[in-house]
């Protein structure tokens, strides 16, 4: 029976010895660093971390070693394991304004690397193929494609109308509810998206008139009104009647009127409510007439044509409501 003799490679042995030495040096350095951080530089005492105040303090002499430390914990509190699992998250916050709630990734359209240098021809072709497949994977079924198109329409119209971010979020949530409740068959995506934007603006207290909505929409005004009534009824949306006073700040700002005129316009509308003049009248027309009347009463220059352009209301309507507002104040004995 032959006896097998094993020998070690000298080069491998040297490499192993070098690795062991490196590990020992790293451990020694880590221990030294740990010792430095746990000792007070003044008295050599024990150092503790005060997470509540964000400070590192010596437990013996009270010296504040470091202050304003970064709290890397969550900004929320959980009182049981289930609540902790529900609140746990990483990355950017989710948003309803994107069909995947912002959880997917995008490949930038600029053909540049991390250093800002242009990519070569082969790399550009590769990136183009990756963008195409990434887009296909992001919208895997018809429901996601529908949602992506609708949320894009909501974002476009909200930008054109100058609506804030909370209105876009609310409109996106309303559209998702309509899609989940199967309210879309027989109606256009653009029509439902426009109706959701109109409803969200009214619910947020920054209403826009149907004429303003129809100007930025891809559907007719009549379809928007019809779809809005249907969506509000089926989803039981709590949308209060539009208050004319909510239109005053925007109209006055676009006309360059002072705060005094805004307050006077609000007072005219309050007086009209007391006399019941607002009943059955368009809130946009009343607001436009109040702004015009307030400008005249405070000696600020503006014209019916300018107010008509801003409010998208005819000059005839402004004149009629203007006289009604002044008559209401005369009956109250305020003029």
C-alpha cells in the first residue's frame, strides 16, 4: 500500500500568514478605536450616549463630548410587533400619483454614465433596449396601463391649473377607487380623470370652474359634468357646494388687487349670503362680480373685460351680479 505525502505550497502559506496578520491588525485597530470612543478625553471616564438629546456625555465629569448627533432611528413609534411591521419601510415615501406608487425604478433618458460622460454607440443601444423592457415590466396588465395613463392626465391637468400636490394625491386616490369599483366601462379615461381632478380641487378648498377644467381637458365640458355627477354619486364623495369666497384670492391676485380689495370682496359676498342673493347663482360669477365691485369701491383700477378674462365669465354676467351685490348691501344699510 503506497503512502501519500501531502505538501503545502510555500506561496499559499505566506499568503495565509499575511491574511492572519492583517486580521489581527484590523481587530487591534478596532479595539483601539472602540476604547477611544468610550473614554472621556478629559478624565478618562466612561462615556454614554443620550439618544433623547442627541449628545454623547461623560458619565463621571459630565463633559459633552459630541452634540447634535444624527438620530438614525425611525420618526414613528410602535407599541407592538404588528404595528412595527406595518410602519417599517425603506427608501422614498410612496405616492398615489404614480401607478406603481413610486416603488419601481426608472432608467434615465440621458445617455450618460455616473460621471456625466456620454455613452458609446453600443451602450446607447443597450440602454434603449433596457428602457423598453423596463417599461413593459412596469405595466404588465391592462389595469396598470389604464392607471398609468390616467395618473399622467391628472398630473398634466393639475400642473396646467396650478393645483397643489395634495389635490393630485386626492384625485389619484379617487381614480383608484373608481377603477377598483369597476366604474370605468363605457367612459373615457380622460373623462374620469378630469372629473376626479375637479372633485379633488373642490374637496381641497381650491376649486376650479368647469370652464377652466374643460380648457385643459381632452373631453367636452358636458362629459366632464356628467361623469363627475356619476363618480360623486357612486363613490359617495362628500363634496360641499363651491363657496364664492374661495375664488376671490385667486382672481384678485391675477388682477393685481390689494388685500383691502380682497377683504371688501369677501364682505360683499357675506352680505349677499345674508340676503339670499347667492342662491341659484354661479359661485364663479358671484366671485368675479364681487372682485370687480370691491375694486371700484376701493378706488383701484380694473375693468369688466379684465375680470371676465381672469374668471372666464361673460361681462354681462358680471354686470348683473354686480348690481345684485350692491343692492344687497343697500338693503342691509351698509352703503
